[in-house]
């Protein structure tokens, strides 16, 4: 994990070709993205996370909330270049309209045929210092926590994308 300014970068190695890693990241996102209140808008409720595989596609979660069916749109795909690059807006469930950050994911074949996946999440400086997503943490501690959060998610992704 690397922290620089208002961004965090997390790298994992996946024992699969970039085409496979990209496919698992995008079309199987609900299968590897961890569940629970720390990772999903649905919290403890069962939800389905979907990434529509196209430029402008939505990243959203459908679930049944306290008031019935609900959808949280976390963002839209801003770059779609299979199997090498994907970028999307990111909005937490506590973001106000118009607030977003950006996530960019690259998939690069290594000399061994595996894939190096680098995820960069940036744009936190545009959020107010007292934004609820920060949970009252100072900027450096908050960015570090985001890096650990993505590290946990990408570990689950690596397990899903690598062959048994």
C-alpha cells in the first residue's frame, strides 16, 4: 500500500492472465467483494453488487432496506479498456449529491504470466475535512484506513481470481 497526498494505491498479484483477472473483477464483483457493514451499503442485509460492463455503466448495490427495496449507486464507469484498465466514480452511502472520488484499476501481465493489479483511489481532498466518510479521523489516518480497506477487498479478489 502506498499513500501519497489524497490518494492510496494498493497492488496485488493474481495468478491468472489479465483477461481473467479483469473478468473476475468486473463480472464477479458480487462474489469477491466482502459483505457486512464495513463494505456494503446493505450492511447486514443481503444485497447484490453489480458493475455494468461498459463506459458509463453503473456500479450499484441492490438490497432490501428497512423501508423495502433499495439501490445505492456507488458510481459510474469512466474508463472501460478490457483487459488492461477500468476506472469508476466512487460515492459512499454517506456522500452528498455531487460528491465523489475516483478509483482506477490497471491489470498488467507479469513476466511469469500472472497479473499485477494496481488500484488507485483518489480525490479525497475535494471532500470537506468534516465529511462523515472520514469518521472524525485526521487525513493521514483516514487515507491509511482506506488503503487497509481496499487491501482487504483486493485480498478477497485475489483469492477469487487465482486458480485453486
